[in-house]
C-alpha cells in the first residue's frame, strides 16, 4: 500500500460491528464518529475553541506518565520494543476526547516509511478498567497479522487464544477487522470501517454537532451490551492481578 496522499486529518463516519459465536450467538452494529489524524499534529482538525468538545491528546495514549507529543511516543515505543520501522509518517485512527472524557477501545497507528509505504501497524487496545496494551502488527504484503491475546478486555473472554487482524488504508477509506480464535474455534469478530472525509472547518463542526459525545456513547454501549450478556448468564472471567498491572502500565 502506498499512502503518501492519504487524507489526514479526516472525519471517519465509522461503522462498528461485533459478533460472538460461543456459547451462543450475539452481535450488534452501531455508528460513531472517529478521526484519522497525523501523529505529528493530531489536533490539526480542531480549532482551539472547539477542543473542549473534540481533541486528541497524547496523554490518552501509550504511557500516561509520558508527557511527550504523540509522534515521539510512537517512536519511543518502537525503540523500546526493538521494532525497526522508521515511522516517518504515522496516521492514527482514533476517538476524540470530548467534555473531559475519552474512551477509545482501539486506536490504530499506521506507520509509513518516507515513501508512504506501510511498514506496520500498532494496535492500542483500551479496556474499561483504565488499562492499555499495544500490539505490533506486521501487516506488510496484505496478509493478516497474527498475535497472541495478552490483555484483558471483555469480562466474558479469557486471556488466551490468537487474534488475526486485517487492516486497510486507502486514499478514501480505512478499515480494521479482528478475529479471536480460542481452542481452535473462532469465537469473536469485530470490525470498524468508514470513508475518509476531509476535515474542513465546516465538516469538523458538523461532525461534532451531530455526535458531540462519541466516547460517552461508546462506553455506555459497551456496558449496556455487557449487562445483556450477563443477564443471559454468560460467565464472568475475573481479572488476575498480573493482567491488571500489565494493563495499567500500558505496554
């Protein structure tokens, strides 16, 4: 994929879908507003006076005790993990912070070289307990990345199995699709996709006006679906102390 012309910043009117297949089938879809931003200037789309309602803050990603800009945090993470991507440009699919709150289940960092070719992807997963975990995805060549599940997300899934993750970024759309396999069976799939719309001032204001509290809505929907699963007597998997600590440090 060559992405030197990929639009950023852009509004993403995203479609989100989840489906579990075990021990019973349960699925849902919803729409939300996301943004594709350049990590070098993640707030470029948002006028300063609008940032109480829409902003992308570096503190909400990677280590919360690291106050460096977002692009510097991406580069530091790559160095710390021994990943040799140059990440000359990093495009980020992200939820915006609004009214002092952000919840972004999946932040996706598309790391490009100086020629605009995709080197790899960082998938930063956030859970509702305040934890973060970053998976490096070696997706060059178009094949799905495979990584072991290492982080507690849903209280209804154990921390084991394998994720197969596909990504797509073109000049006019973005998509991420995830499948979880446990015990040799695919038990969950999730996806987010949407078209890229230039984040001009009028379009940015329109997107924020139509959906001013996307993180609040996403967080409420997750809890609502969790209650429905619990009412259907789906067993809750308790968190282990190792998983709590690992999630909170964000690595």
